[in-house]
């Protein structure tokens, strides 16, 4: 699909440039909302509004959910209120709640007024929870039945719901079973609904003890539960066990994707949802901050080198070999940092196994350090014909790889302790540590032994 969209992007761009009003409509129509959003984000600013004007009205709301925040607000600001009302009317409660802050107040008021009392209550329920919690993810339109009714009655209820709503809820794999007080008592899989005798009661075939989540549980933990237990959906209940809604796997996939994007882009100091064609000035300012942080760390490494300026002037080989020391320390540290950061995200690292993990990584670092220190000692001796330089180079290599292993383990844990995301800041701190200690050990040993 990636290749198809890349090829389609050029065709759509040409069509929009030749006819901004109708030129790409036939090309846009077959696209899913996610594909349309991806094309939108790939187009230059001048073609985005012409593309948006040719997206079908009933698809616009889903596209708004997929694009990044700045582009979403831009598109909403250039869409008339009547069109917004039409495209948003059929959306689920959790989706409406995600868009509400960016919508014009008259549109929000009109939508709320058009809802029946039940949907209005559900909308108010979803709105009160942050986006990064189970409550923010859930769909309040959870389909629930009582345990004392027959499967025949459930089938009749679903048929009526389909006629009334036009379709059943998305990703419906099970029905929630509640008591008279709306407390969750079990789950009725659709497989049981269609495979047992229709005169069987729900309580006889429902599954009890199914996993449920509370509305304030962080979305990252919800995603982990879905992954660990291979869930397609899960009920959301309050502290008294009353059913509030359900979360489906498509919402969880979005959470996982956002987490991956955040980690990858955060390491480069970029926004969670970067815009390929974001305004130049704003992008420059955001990137300048990260460049400034890296500049400071580079000056720290340069300061360490400056302490041994006289040694470098006398032994030119030191300047040639320094980048090798820094590079090996950085790679060794990054390997450990990545492993530990992932472990923290999955709650696999804590006080109970911290020092064992440190010892494990130092052991790996020691083995690799000894091996590669022997290799670089031989290379330096062969290259420069100086066995003392080779020994210094090898000792510094061992020291910097061990430093990378220790720093890669301890830095993300320390950052988490002070409330800083290791995925964002870990790389910068690690580079500073390995560069500074690597240069200091290499140049310091060279000064003591060679001069």
C-alpha cells in the first residue's frame, strides 16, 4: 500500500494543480480515511485545501481524526459549519470527544442539541476523561444485555439496533452482560451467540472473569493489557463495577502507533506528529532548541579534549584515533539504552532486578570490551608501530564500552525517576557521558604513558 500511495501522490498532485475543484475527486473517493489523511499530510500546503474540498462529506470526520493536530485545526477552520455538522453526526462518542476542542462552538452546541438524552449523557461521560486514559479511548455506546434473557431475544435486539442505527458498533466481537444495576457480570462472545440453541439464556453461556479496565487507567497500560492477553475489546467499568463503555483493538493500535512515533521522533527533538510542510519559522524554532542542547553537549566533549591539547600536539595519532573511541562507546551505550528504555516502558525494570540488570549489562560490556580492545590494540600497533599507543587505545576502548553499558542502564532509570521521558532525553545524556569519559580516559592514559 505504501508504494501505491507514493505513486498515487504524484497523480493526485498533478490532478489538483490542473483542476483544484474537481480534478482529483475520482482518485480520492476509493481511499480509506487513513490513506486520505496520509496523502493530505504529504501534499504541500497549496494543495491541501483543494484536496480537502474533494473529500466526501461523510468521510471528512474520519480523516480529521487521522491527521495531526495543526493540520486538523487548519482544515476545520476552512470547512463551513453545516458540512462539519453533517460529517460529525454519525461519529462515535469517543471520536467526537477527541475533536471537540478543535471544533467551532456553534457546531458543538448544535451536535449536542441534536443528540437524544442518552447520547448526550454518553458524550458528557466520555468528555470528562483525558485522551490518554481508558476513559478517553472508550466508546460509551457499549452494547449490553441482561443475563436472564435468551439468545433469541439478544439476536432480535441486535437486529432492531441495526435497523435503528443503520449498523452495529464497529469491531463488535462480544456483548457486555450486566445486572439490573448496570454492573458488569460477564461477556457474551458472538461465537457463543451464534453457536448455541436460541432458547439458551445468556447467563448459561456468558464468560465470567473477563479483563476489564477502569476509566483512569493510562492508555499505555491499556495497550499493554490488550497485547498481553490478545484482546479484541475490553469493557470499561467504574470503581463500583458499573459498565461505562468498551475499548476496541483499533483504538489500541492507534495508541501503540503514537507511542512508537513519539519515541522515534522525540530522539531527534521533533514533534509527535511532524508536518512535512510545516511553516518554516516555527519548525526552525522547534529544531533550534534541540540543536542547542546538542551543541552544549558537544562543547562538553570539546572541553575534555582541550584539557589534553598539548598531548594531541605531540602525538598526532591521538587525534586520528579519538573518533573511534567515541563511536564505539556511543554504539555500546545506545544498545543498552534502547533495551532498558523498552524494559521501562513495559514495566520490566524495577528495584527488584535493577542491580542484576546493571551487572548483566556490565558483563556483556566487559566481554565485548575485552575482545574489541585486543582488536584495536593490534590495529594501532600495526598502523603506527607503537605498542604503547596500542595498549592505551585498547584500554580506553575497554573503559568506554563499559561506560556505555553502565550509562545506558542507569541514565534512563535516573531520567524516569526525575520525571523526564528516557526516550526523549536518554540519547543526549548518553552521548555526553560516553564522549566525555571516552576522550578523558584515552587522552589521560596517553598523557601518563606516552609523554
